[in-house]
C-alpha cells in the first residue's frame, strides 16, 4: 500500500503541543548497534548539517516547489531516522508526502512544527553528546 499524507500524521498545531519524546536514547542506540560513541559522533554531524537541511525544506515550502520539498524532506527524514521515529521524523515524513502529492494545505504549519521539533531535538542531542 502506498503511503499518503492523510494516513501518515496529523500536523495541526495542537497535535505538536504534546509531550512526545523527541529523542529516545535507548531507541537510537538500538538503531545504531548499541554504539554510544558512534551515536554521539552521528549526533554531532547531524547537528552540524541540520541548518542547511532545514533551509532547503524552507526554500521548497516558500517557492511551492513540490519536487524540492519531497526531496529535501526525504533527505532530512533519512538523517533523523538514526535517532528514531520521533516528532522530527514524523514532520519530515508528512512534508515529504505533501511534496509527493503536490498538496500545500497545512504546509506552513507542518514546516513550523518541523522547525520547532528540530530545535527540541538539537537540544536533546547536545545534552546526550555532553553526557558521560
């Protein structure tokens, strides 16, 4: 069955105001072979590359370029998948589907959720990287 944004995730603002975990260390470690030092290095690389990835998504949203939105959101989703299927992953997936379907309703709100949740993830990852 082909996924579409209607059955992926509801990105209305109230949906994003919950306490869903943005980073589950145990899940991320499981994904990455229980290699904590590797995960910390991966987190640092992700944090360094995130501004450019978010910028590409924002540019696609602003220009209403469905192909660029699908591609940039897909790339971000792939990068964030190393840290689990968290709120950033879900928002990126939703944006990817919007681009694939050339559907622009709620795109600004979904991008806003992505940006907010990405900020939360960066904070959590920085705390993880600093931990012993």
